C-alpha cells in the first residue's frame, strides 16, 4: 500500500467516525451509530468511483449515470440502515428517526464526504515549462504547454494536439518531445499526454473528457502507479 492509498484509507475511517457523530442522536449509542456509518461507506465508495468514471462521458450519458449513481447510493444506504437496525442491532423499527431515512439526508451525508475527499486529495500534476517552440508548416510556432493536450506519433512525424482541437504537424520524434515536456506522461509508443488533462479509465486515458487514448502493456504499470501516487 503506497502513501496515497494509506491516507485515503485513514480518511474514510475518520469520515465514518464523523458520520457516527452526526447519527448518534438517532441511536442508543455512539458505537451503534458508527456501525451504521461503516455500512454506509460502500455507498460513498460507489459514488466516489462512479463520479471518476462518469466525468469521462458525454453530457447526456453523464446525466443518466449521475441519476443511476444517486439511485444506487440511496438503495445501498437504505439496505445499510435496515441491516443495522433489524438484523445486527435488533432495534425496534419504531425507534428509527425520520431524519436518518430521509433520502436527502443520506445523499448530503455521503456526498459531503466524497466531495471533501476530492478537495483534500486533489493535486495538480506539475508541468514545469510554460511554452515550447516547434517548426510546423515551415514556420516557427510557440505553444503554451498548458494548452497542449497530447502528442501523437505517426511514423516519421508527430502531431501536437491542443485542447481546442488545433493540431501542429512536426518532425520532432516523440522521444524528443518527452525530453522537452518533463511533466508529460508516456502511455504508449505513439502517445505522450498532458497529465493535467488526463483521467485514467481502465486501459485508456481520457483527455479533456472527450478523447480516448489506449495504454499499451509496456506503460500500463507505470501509468497506474503514476495516478496512484498523484
């Protein structure tokens, strides 16, 4: 387990304790509240990983996925409460406080800690230089690195693709691009990506939510480790 994974695990343990504090007024003891909070953690993780996958989808599919995530998290929230009350804690259902089964309360409780984790653990991936100069179409072009999405190699030439879709064909090899762009991430023999615009999704990298690039087996472990550590 690397440092980031350890910190995430500790975060969710602390989050469950904070959830228990919020729930304890509705339950006989703090430990009962913590038990329910622990049962709610899978719902929070469903939302967390669901959002990471959903952000790479087109707007319409994204809306549908968010709706399904809301339903799924609420369903699991109710299952957690039912299990804790009737099967483990053996409490009378009549003692259930209305607030604890309010769907908006469950969404707010889960959503708050998911968003807080994203804020606390969100790190920018550094790109050190501000600009890079190349020759494209027989003239010198200065590119703002922050606007450079990725580099694609096509045999004896490469193409620099910007976030607005602008492309610059040039004769710089992708290995030379790697040296020019210290903060960029090699994911394939043909692709070098700006990590500030990249999202890991299975065996692909999603650039700026609308472009999918394959990760080769040669670079897969390195790419996964990179996203784990940052």
